[in-house]
């Protein structure tokens, strides 16, 4: 199993010798083999997305994953989930993303929105939304970043005002992945301006077909369109769509981000691109072999960091370190791929598209400098640098 297990070997003439067993169980190997076959079949039918899992969108494949029981694998069985260990979800997700299979249509709901509703939602919300998530029928987006509030959640301005039995929402979100195709938005907004900046933030479920929502896709330099700018103008949703405690969503959202930042998707988003480069790399060159060895070591270290998150062995907030390491490795991999393909990488094809996307890995989900601030302040307890005197 991938759980570090100390083994001892004591003889009369030797002290204890400690070793760590990282072997996968036969059940894990069988699951990985099946997941790899399913992923490869999906790539053959729907195409390969080798720059990031977010560009592989297929409702049909999400429903196929649901039939296999691979959506909500770790959710408690009383909520319709599989009740399976987190390590099994990691295995399936790693194989899907590494192959470039189109998992985007159900990923947010599986990773974040379902667990959030299980933890904070009402029974009515759970009954209304969880079944379709589990069936792969609904796509969710997250309304978090704003033009002047990217990684700084506490400075968001989108406001929801209670008017009788409805919330009236006004504001703007940006970088909302799948906003154009999503059925629902899990909106992070302000419901009060009283108190410190992190107070007064709430989470509200917003159907994306609600009157007053204007979605404008953003085509980036890779030609992908999953990012969207979303405007809310007097958007009315039921009061009962509030998730959890009004004004208490900062802590709720931080818990969501733990799921987002420490997952296997942060490690293997461009694994398919790396595998393409390996087949072309000149391994007779010692420098190339050394670069490959460095990347392979990084993959192993990154997987251990992710496994610690999955097994809940990492300290609170440590997912920031996991994200930093893994996404910076992905950037290093992109540089390796570019060096292998050389001038060919300047031609517009799937390799070039993946390389152009690489700069986003260390930005999405919180920039690396913000992650380091989180580590310093919340994990290590370091004092903030005093403001410079004017």
C-alpha cells in the first residue's frame, strides 16, 4: 500500500533497521489497470487533452464515469457516494488526467461542490443536487475570482442583498471555468460589509439560467474557452439557496481550497505531454537523462505529498506546499518538452498548445507567492513583515 509503514528487522548483532513500504495492494493495481484502460478508450473516442484536464469537457463521458461508480467515490454512502478510501479516487483521477481523458464536466462537483453540500448543505439541498452530480448529469462552476480579487478572497465585492425570500445578486466574476456550459454556479459573494474583510462572505447556489446572468467566454492564447467572465445584474435566487452559515463562508471556502490545492490534478495535468516528449528525447545525452531523472523524482515526491493530503496526514494548510511543488514541477516539465521538440514546438499543434498553457499552472487556485505566504503565516506561524515606513 502507498501508506508509509515502518518495518523492523532486529538481529542479535544489529540494531533496528527501518524501511518504508510503498507497494500498492493487488486491489489498487487492479483498479489502476482498469482506470487506465477506461481512460485510453475515452481518449480514443473523445480525443486527448494534454495541456490540462479543464479542457476535456464531455457530459457523455461523465455519465460513463458515473455508471462505473467513479464520481463521488469517497462521498459517504448515506449521501449516495461510494464510501471508498481517498486513495482509490486518487488512482482513478491520476489515470484519467495522465491520459488526457475528458473529465471536466463532473470534476468540480466531484471534488468540491458535493463534499461542500455534504458538510454544510441542508437536507433539501442535498436531496436536490447530489443525485444529479453523482449521475454525471450536471456541471458546476465556482464563482470566486473577481477582477480586483484574484487570490485574495477577502477583498471580493460581488454582493447578495436579502429581499424577502430571495437573494438579489449584483457583481462580476472572472476566470470562472465552465461558466458558459455550467448548470449551476457555487457563488462566493458578500452578504455584509460589517466587520473585518473576511467576515460577511457567504456561499449561494445560483442556477446559471437565471435571468440577469451574462456569461462572456474568454478565449486565451491557447485558443481554449473554459475561462469566462460572468456578470450578475439583479439576479434573484431563493433564500434557501444559501449554503451553510450566512457570513461564515470564509472558513467553508478555505476547506474547499484544501481539496482543490492538494489534489493529484496539480501534479499530472501535463503528464500526457511529458509522455510524448519521452518518446522523442535523446536519452544518449547524459544531460537529457539527468533532466528526466529530476522530473521522475519530482513526480514521486509530488505523489507522496498528494497521498499525504488524501490520507489526511498533512498539517492543516499544507496543501499550499503541495500545490507549489506540484505546479512548479509541471512548469519544469513544460520547459523540458519544449527543449525536446525544439523548433517543432513553435508550430501550432497539440504540443504548442500545451506549452502555451503551462504558465497558468502556478496561477490557478492561488498563485505560488500567495501559497508561500499561507505556508509562512498559517503553517509555520511566521510573523508578517512590518509595513515599510513612509
